[in-house]
C-alpha cells in the first residue's frame, strides 16, 4: 500500500494540533465574532448566556446564538419535551455549531416521565459529551437522529451516552457524519430495533461517508449496527457490541468493517457480521460465538478471530479456545459478562439515580479491551493502512494520523467514494469542506500540501496554552477527540 505514516506518538500530537488548529479557526480565522454561551439548570433564558449568568434551555440557546457558536452545558438533569433540536446550522466542517458538556459534567436530557426525547440537529452541528435517554417507552418512537431532508451534511455525535431508545441513533439521508466514542445502552428494544441504523433512504447512496468508530453498544435487541437500503462508503471500526441479536449487518457497497469486537449476541442464530451484496472488506474483527454470514467471493474477509466451535470463513483466521478469554483479551469472560450485566442494571434505574451513580465510568473503562502481549490476537491482524505497522485483531489498535489518511487507505482496498447522486467521485482531501484534517502531504498542517513552509507556519496553534490539545484553551484534561481510528 502506498500510504505514508508517522510514529504513533508523533501522529497523536500532530492530529491534536490539527484539531486545535481547526477549532481555533472558529475563533481566529473564519469566525472572529464566534462566541461561547452557557446553559445551566439554575439559569434563566432572560440572562445573557454568560458563564456567570447562563441560560436555562437548549431551545432558547438555539434561537439566540449565531452559526458556528459554542454552547457549554453545565452539570445536571434537563427535563425536556418529546422533541429536542440543536441548531442553528453551522457554517462549515471547520466552524461547527457545538453543544458540549462542561468539563467533568454529567449532562442528561430526559422527558418529564423519564421517557427519552427524540433528538435532532442541523447541518454542521456537533453534539459532544451529552447524555440522552430514559426508560424505554413501548409506544414511543424516540431516537437520536442526525439525518436531514433531502440529505443532512457534516454532523458529529462525539462521546455521548444514549440509552432507552427503540432506535438509538437513526441515520437516514446523511453524508459526512462522524459517530465517535459514544456509549449506547438498552437501545434497539425490539427484534427490528437498532443501536445505530444507517439507512440509504429512498434511493441509493443517500447515506454515504459515515464513520462509526470506537463506540460501545450493550444490552439492547435487534441490530447493534445496521446499514440497509444501500448505504455507500462506510467505515465501521473499533466498536464493542454485546447483547444485541446481531452484531453488524450491512448491505450497500464499498464499506470497511475492521477491528470490531462482537461478544455474546442475544440469540443463538445471531450473526457477528453479516453482508448482503458485494464490495465490502471485513478484517481484524473478533466474533465470539457468532459467525460471519454472506458471500465471501465478492467481499474480502481476512484475519478475523472466531471460536473453534463455529464455521470459519475468509483468509488467515485466528481460532480462539473457549475459556482462554483472560489470556486472549486481558479480562475473563465472567468479569466481562458481570460488567455488562451491571451496566444494564444501572441504566434500568430512574434517571435521577443514573445521574448520581458513580460506578458508571469505571465499569465502561473495563470494556476498553487491552490485548496482552502473549495473546494470539497481538500483531495478528491485517495492517490495512500501512504494511509496516503491525496491527492487533480487535479494537485495541493504534490509529492513523488523520481522517484523510483513513480515507486514502479505504481506497487502497479498491473501495469507492460515492456521492449523494450514487456516482463514484474523487474527493479533494486537502479541501477542509470535505473533512476536518488536511492532506497527509501537508507537513506543517496549514492546509497547503507541499508548500515551502517546512514546519512552523506561525498560525498560533495553542501548543502552549492548551496542554491537553482539545481546543478548549484550558487545561481541563479532557481530549474531545484524542485521535481517530484504527491500526
């Protein structure tokens, strides 16, 4: 593969510099008048929305801020109606309207009777660190839905916690969506429900260029991740899925499904990964007790891990022995099951008890699997975006320098970029309007490939002010996007 990479430490630093630069652009380049406002449970919508005099509601914030502004939401439970919308529309992928939880805050949006509200957002809006949910309503149709009409564009759901929905994240007619670092519990609570649903809508490719990375899906029903009605150009990676009927089920074409971990589906006939159609890649996934289903001759299946008791498709599989989980994954099957069960019980509580439960974060941290050095999964995967870097099987993997690099690697497998008109096209990866990071050839990260500026372009990136490199200009030790995506 002709893809150049830097070291893990270097790319982590440079990716966060890129992220900081792009966020600083909101304030310093594109939107010098962009502002930060605040919401708190003890606020008042007659206030100016400053930190010491915050607003009270998201509805008022959406009517009061300008495109590209940021709203910080303080700790607390926010009781809302059946629908909750986040806006206004952002300006671009570099100047998004952002709603984010304050540092170390647990911000929960739920209905008056603990029923989860339906959540929507405008184009170029980021939701970050927020919690949405409640108890499952058997008559409800609530979901977190970042789609759009006729097609949504450039939205992000980052580090959110979503629980109690018939469909957790429901995506239809959407392009350029990033779903990263979220936890989804008790979603898809029917045999046809979903943790996340990627729907192509009424015509092919109406859902395209979606990245679903580093999320946790537990204790639901139906499908963990389901792409149907011909979505195109998807990257599904580093997700942990347990307690759904099926793990990952996809049709459409030109998807890569890599480094996911499917553990204990609900039904004996459930699939770890199932494909319909062709032009998909499945590499480095762990499918425990659940097999792969679908055509293998028109899809590329390689270096996935299975239990020795199931049918094994694809090239170079890794066969695992039941009872060796602690050696293979660094956590025993019993501890993994108990952790998931306890999280399920916690999220069955009333919302006010979920809000005060301090067991949640330590339990979720146990689901971030760390592969032991002597595990058969260690360095056994396909290094699919750089043959010089070894790659584990499963979610415990290094990450590329930037999203652009990931899409270059996506194309190295022969996968295609499809636009909303169901036409293959060649995206301009140095164009910030497509993705938030510059061309990998842009060594000084100023958005201009191969220019004469060798290193420091004097763009006042917050290297010294923002020690945790999350673009907040405060050292709050919370990296909103510590780096992205696999191997």
